[in-house]
C-alpha cells in the first residue's frame, strides 16, 4: 500500500505542476499510515482529484483539437479565397493588357491614317498650285496676245503713218 500511495503522490505532483489548480498534498504521516481508514480516504481524495484533472485536460485537449480543426478550415478557406482573388486579378490584368494592345493598335492605325491624309493633302495642295498655275497661263497668254496685238497695231499704225507721210509728199 505504501508503494501505491507513493505512485499516487508522484502522479499528483506531476499533474499539479501543469494544473491551474494546484493539489494540496496531504502528507503521509506515520499516523495516517497506521490508520487504514484515513489512508484510504486520503488516497480516494487524491484519485478523485487526478480523475478530475484528467477529465479537465481531456476537455481542454478536445477544445484545442476542435480549435485546430477550425483554424485549419479557416486557413484552407482563406487560402482558397486568396487563390480565387489572384486568379480573378490575373484575368483582369490579361483583359487590361488586351485592351491596352487594342488601344495601341488603334493609335498606330490612326497615326498611319493621319500620315496618309497629310501626304494626300500635300499632293492635293501641289495639284492645286499646279492647277492655279495652269489657270493663270491662259490669262498670261491672253496678255501676251494682247501685247502682241498692241505691238502689231503699233507696227500697222507706223506703216500707215509712213504711207500717209509718203502720200502727203506725193
């Protein structure tokens, strides 16, 4: 019985170290060892405390396991949410890249179109200058013809005056 009592005391001491509620060990005095009823009552009290301590620790362990499972589930859920968010953001980035490429393509097309129009405008302006020059040529020809006519008229007049002068002399 003394060995059983020592083992129970050792177990109580070990559990008491980690327990929130320390066990007040009842010392085994020679009087207690001689009184089997008192020894039995004290041992029963120690065993009851050990049973309560084991139940309490099992309850805490169960709560911790439950908390651990919940935490793992939350972590899985959060990880899945982050992966979904990254996937969504990746899709959005790809979509924006496509839009940006389309805008750049349209910009290049507009610049090319503008360049062609400027070239056409330059060609049209050159054509307009040439046409204006061609339109002014008949006017210049007309002026030249008028001058020519004036020159011819002047020559005829001189001829006529010479004839008149000769005629007068005759």
